[in-house]
C-alpha cells in the first residue's frame, strides 16, 4: 500500500511511518518543521518528504493519508489537508491508525509523565537481545535499535503511550486509542498545562488507561497519585531502594553504575549500566519487572542487555568523545524532565560547574500557568544561557514573552543570560569556559542547530592535549 504522511517529521508520526516501511509499504510525506534527529532519521530510512506544504506533493495513487497532531496541519489553511479531503483519500490521525494497525497484538503500553521513550526503547532492546522479535513504537531515536518503529514477528508490541491529545478536534489522549493488554506506568506529575489546565484533568486519562488494562500492571511506587488510581488492582510495584515489588539496591554511581536488582521472590541480579542518573536506574527496574513478570526474559538476559543499552537520542546522550568538557543533550520538554537531566549530570559530575543551554520550546514552558517552574528548575546550575522561545501557537494559550521568562529565572537567583541564537551561544562559551565544566543542551526543539555545531567546536578546543 501507499501511505502519505502530513507532518511526517513528528516523533510519533515518523515512528508509525517506520513501522509501515518495515512491512514493505511505500511511504512519503511532508513537513515544514523537519529538523534533526528525526529529519536525518527519515533520510536514513529512505523516506521521501517535502519541506513545504503543497497539494502537488500528494501522489496520485495514495491509498491512505496519515495526519500529524500539530494544529498547523489542520484546517482550510493547509493545502494538503484540503486536497486529501477533496480527493476523498481515507485519512486518520497517527494515533488512530496506530491503534487500528496494532489491534489484537499483545500490546505493552508504556505511559507516564516522563521516561516513556527510554523505557519503550529499553523493553524492545531487552527483548531483541534475548533473541525475540517484538514490534515497537518509540517517540524518539533509539541508539541501539535500527529504527523507531518496527512491526516485529512476535505477538508482543511495545508502544510508547502518550497522554497528549490526539488532535485539536479529538481531545482524547493518544493511548486511549490503543488496544492495551499490559501497562507500565512510570510517573504522574502535572504536564501539558495548555491542554490539561488542572491536575485532575491531567490524571483522568491515566485513570482510563488503568481501567482499560486487563493484564499485568507495573507501576512506579513513589507516586501517591499512581497508588490512588490503581487502588483495588493487582499491581507490580518497582522503585529505588528496599520496598514493595522490584527494587534497585546497593547502588554505586560511577562512569559505569552498578546495582542489584531484587525481585519479589528474593532473586538478586547484579547489573551495571552506562546510563546517567537515578531515574534511569529506576527505568531499568521497571522494564525488567514487566518482562520478568511476563516470562519474556531471564536474569541472564538482563545481564547481557542492560550494560550495552545506550538509551535514546536527546535523553542525556553524550555528544562529545575526546573533549575534556563533555557535552550532553537532554530532553527538557517539562519541569520534571529538565530537573531529572540536571540532577543526573550533578550526580555524576558533583565537582564540576554545570552550564545549561536552555530553549523554552514547548507550550508548557511558554505558558504563564507554568511560570513557577522557573523558580527551582535550575537549582545548583552554575550558569544558564537562554535562547528565545518560538512563537508558533502563541494565540492558542497564555503565552509568556522572553522578557517575562528571563525576569523569573533571574528572580530565582540564577546566573542566567539571554542569547539571541547559536552564534551568540558559541561566542559566549568560547570566552567563558575554563575547561573543567560540563555543558547540558536542554530543549525539545531545534536549539538553533547547536547540537550539530557545538560538539565539533569542543572536540577541537578541549580535545587537544594540555602541555
């Protein structure tokens, strides 16, 4: 079949495209907001896509059209969406079609406010390393798998389940459209305040997901809200330190972190990981709990897979090799994600000043209702360089201005400076760094190309031997 994707460079949309490519279907599309790493991934996958919307982009013999989530893709102002409707091409949101396409599979849905992409990639990697052939759908670029989405050959399909709405018209959370069999729930903290103005409105989709789960329910034990919405259910709990269910004990933080995974039956499995941060240790425990409970892996399988798992792009992946000032990229789409990235760097480099380059890209960071996030998000950071927020969608929510964001950060006592773009960041770091810092690039957006430009500069400047 021939598929056309309107908005193909979205993380989830491109993962569905990847599944269809793995099945031998012909896929093409368009997107005006294509940037790495998804754009380069699509290039590697061999998917053709236009970077301007035009009715002429749509092939004459398309069987099905998939419509991305962004509001820019909908309505009469988009010539491609209008053409799809005019020609009567069957069309679906990507969440709708993913739900239809995976119906009847042994779906494991990974949900939560954060950790979803890493956990989904981790589950798929663990199964592949154990010799199985699962399918998967990951809303990020995995570093240890060859694609973000694959059909697989086994019944198991690992699906990253996003709580964000299906579309502007369809206010259901995406995971409500999936045929869930088992659920791994990593966390619940208020996020996406532009779509879920109250905490209870945010929690409601998770209540529905728990109620819709007929099989194994694996949950992080530290969240009171998770306990409340799972009351009366059989839950497999997991967390750090001694406690109910599965635990990580005897943690020794280092360049390679070691710990012992303990199971409810008393089994003790020594593991090691190259991932940074306590949150990633917790992720390993949660993924292991799901697969051990389902009998899909053994302790020996975990000892082979966990040490070599490198994570997913933009989730604390190291961008430099030789530079004595390491550069990491973190996915800072919300307060909790930003804090977990910052705390992970501080944990592993406690004696080094941390310099953060931050872009308030998501609606949440640009929404006045989340202004309080700026009061504590940069605690312990030596210096913050702040890029201006984008302006798309400003009319659809309570948008903050750049000056308001900077005033709030400075009022929190943070050593912060506004920067106009990548050139200004590069010039600032060239003059200010001494050679013993750590740099964290923190955004969910393009960061004005810094992810590609900054590491080579550091490799050249800080990779040389000091005489």
